[in-house]
């Protein structure tokens, strides 16, 4: 596979979509309060005392890796099946989530002792992102 066969503009847009969906998903009016309570933070102030520049930088970097990784998978799918479109892109993103992301995330939550609610919230955000990434990459080839 040629690294130049990746649509880098779509990768950037995917990262922006990831940040936007995360901002909406973990908004104080959506899932943030339940998630924050579920991870046992309760009364703590989010980000208190942490290097938020590092947190955001690594969050963006991991999003880049996720979009690029799905782009590589979609290039293989396109070669194997003669093409990719918005539907097959979204389906591939959801399958990557189902078989790789969700089980890995669940294992981490189980061993950390978090309630299933935390996993549902986090896994739901990952599902949304991978479907968006796949649809975007499938549409914008």
C-alpha cells in the first residue's frame, strides 16, 4: 500500500469530526455527568492539576492514528471488494469497533472496576467516531 493513497485531507476532517463529536458526547448536558460520576470523580474539577496541553495533544494524535488506521483498512477492503463507498466505509468502521475497539475497551473497564455504564458511554463515542470515519473515508476517496 502506498502511503500517498490515503486522503490526508479526509484524515484531518476526520480528526476534527472526532473532536466535535467528543465535545458533544461528553458535554455537561449529555453524557459527561454520568461518565464523570461513573469513573468516580464526583466533585473533582475536570482536568484539575493535569497538563491539559499534553492531554489534548495526545488525544488529537490518537485520533489521527485511528483515522489513518481505518483508511489503511479501507484501502485493503477496496482492493479486495472492488471499491468502497459511504455505506461500506461506515460498515467497516462499525466492524472495527465491534471486533477490536469495543472488546478491548470493555476488558479495560472490567479490570479497572468501572460500571458497565462507563463502558457504554465510552464505547458509544468510539462507535460514533468509527462510523463517521468510515463514512467520511468511504465517501471521500
